[in-house]
């Protein structure tokens, strides 16, 4: 009787799932719900059953051969890999999680870890979509301008192990920087033995105290990054950038440029081996990965609070007028370096999580030490150590090598920009073509399912052409160049026009009138997006 109740609870929850929902079920029990489960799914659904008991798992593992339903044994790394592969910006808000029976209570530690992993992936994906939506036009403007700077830069690959075993200091702008800076000033004579990396905010703080960093890293697309650095252009410190770095900054920067590849390795064959950096949401993540790639060891964080240390959001020496703009935060709490509660935000806690993931991953295969000299949130894998103690105890023998330019990149920038324009124009025309097809199909008011239509019928062939156009556009390499726009477009369009329930999937996907209406809206909305993109391309090319 209990098993029937548990099965009913599960099936009741599945009644309203969408055709592309992902279902996570914690516990297979005796497999009593499997038959009912299959009845409530369509071919687009994915189900992951997580079984924490190895003996139970072994009973069912060989019989669970299903393209839709997968049984996995609970293991941190396995679950993290699976969730990371199947949860993306298209489906992250279409997840259903169900703990079967009393599994949640009986295996509480495993369940909590599973939820933690799922939450982390959810936050990563949703944050990425939020960034894409906020900066999509800026991304494209910067890309079209910066594409002409890449031949005048040195790829990051050129600096692999360039500063092997040289200690690195990653300078961030958290509240601890005020105190960390005092220590750096006190031991200024030792700093020439460190490879110092600054971000937009902290460059001025260092220079004002006669500390010249070895590298500046700028990945922010916004104009404010230019304002933060504009007074220091003439110092000619090497600047690391990527395709979407603020264009004004790159246009006027006097120092050597180092290219952090992100987009072009996906679109240009002879650049596929170029290196980018780990992306964790902040410039400090990229800076840390650059230090590691250059062979620096140990890597020391200063001003990396990831919390409201001393009840401040930034250090006083790195404050800018933009900081006066008030913004509301939903504060949460985490543990600081002294294991006390400290205020933080969801965003800062996300950055902390990405740091911890990165450090764990790197230390699983490389002998790199990380130290946190800041006084904010505790970063697992980077024990808090006073900066003065680090400087005093390290064997500082060698001086970092200067980053010599190696301008070995040779791309046809104008051809790339022209190809983006051509791609947009091609699909603007295809939008009109497919809109006409969809309208004509709807006017035909075909009343038989597509599965019963003759293969060579004009209506069916026209509809197949529409589907092929969507597939070809979304998978086209040139669409990567307008990726932020398309990522947001696909998320928006799926939620607005493609929300059929799993139980209706077979009927609606075979209904040519319904499908034609969906894709009519798809191409109408896409046309608006492509027109916006075209205007940006025209504007940028005229500058």
C-alpha cells in the first residue's frame, strides 16, 4: 500500500511536466514506479534516477537500458558530470526534482549533496543567461571592434610556464585590500620577486602606491572599465583581453595586448588550439587562471573578500563614483576566514563557489598552492594566511620574466565581419521565406496528422524546409558570433511559444497547423532580433 502511495505522489507531480522537462528522481526503491513513469513521458524528456545504495543499484543497473531513463549510482563526480552535461540555458528552468519514498531522510547527506550540485549548476547557467541578456548588444559592439586588434596581440599560449614557480599576487578590490595594501607597501622591496596581476579597479590603487603590476586583466564589456584605467594608459603594462573586452579601452591602450581566446577557437579552424581562461564570473577568476598557466606557484589572493568584510562592498582605495549608485541586495551569510558568520550576496557566494571548484579541479592534477590573505569569506583550498607571513616565509630567489610580445596571430578581420553581415542578411531573407510558408500552411487548415501525410506532399516538404532552416541557423558556426542574442532568443521563444506538455507532445508535434503557428512566431521574433543586430553591425562598421 505504501509503495502505491509513493508511486502516486510521483506520477501526480509528472502530470503537468513539459515535453522537454528533465526529471531527477532520488531513489529507485524496488522499481515499482517505472512502468507508470514511462507512460507519463515523451521522447524529449530525460529522467535521471539517482540511487545511493550500491546493492540496490546493482540489482537494476543491467535492466535499465533506456534512452530516456537513466539509472546512476550516487557519486559526487558522476552526478556533477551528468548534471553539467544535460542542464543548460534552454532547460534549466524546466527541472523536476522528486525524492522517492523516504530516500531523502534515509540518505540525507547524499540528497543534500545532490541538491547542492544541482543548485550550483542551476545558478551557473541562469547567471550566464542573465549576463548574456544584460550585455548582448555590448558584446557584439565590442566584438566587431576588437576583432581588428587581435592580430596586434600575443596569444596566451605563448606564456605557458613563462614564470614557472614564481609566486603570484592576484589583486582584487574587496574591503581587505586597504589592509593588504599596507602590507604590500611595507614589503615593497620584496614585490619585484612576485608576478602581480591587477584588474580594472585595482590598477590605479597599485600605481598610486608606486607598485607597478606585471599584468592588467580586463574582461568587462562596460565603458566604466575604460574610465577606471584611462589615467594609466601610458604605463604600457601588458593588458590581457578577450573578444568582448570594452572596445574603448582596447582602442586607446598603449601597452602590449595579450589575447585570451574564447569565441574564435569555435569559429576559425586554425585557432582551435588557442587558449582562453577559466570563467567564473569575475576578472579574478581569469587572473588566477592566467597565473596558473604561466606556471606561477603559489598563487596569493589579496582583496578577495567575496563578502561584506568590515561591512563594506569595496576597499576605500579602489572606490569609484559608480559605487555611489545604490542597489538593493538580498543578503545571505557564509563563514569568514575565522569561521564566523559574514554577510554576502548570492552573486559573491557564486564567485566563491566557482573559486572553490577551480582550486579543487587544479589541485587534483597539479601541485599548485593557493593562499588567501584577505579577511572575508573562507575559500576552501586557499587557507587564510597573513600576507606578511607569506612574504617572510617564501624563498624569493627569482625575478619574474617580462612578458615579451609574440604577435603570431594572422586572421582576416574584415572577412570575419563581412561573414557576420552576410549571415544576418541571409537569415533575414529566410525569415521572410519561412513566415510566408507558415502562414500558407496555416491557411491550408490541414486536418490530418503529419505522420499520415504523403512524403512527397508539398505541404510536408515546405514544413520540413522550415525545420531545416531553424536547425541550420541554430547550429551554424557563424551564429556563434551573435551567440548572446541567440541564447536569450532561444530561451525566450521556448518559454513563450513552445510550452507543450509531455502528454500532448505526440498529438501537437504531428499537428501541422499548431507547429506552423509556433514557427511563424519563431521567425517573426527572430526577424526583429536580426534587424537589431544588423543595425549594430552597420553602426560599428561606420565608426
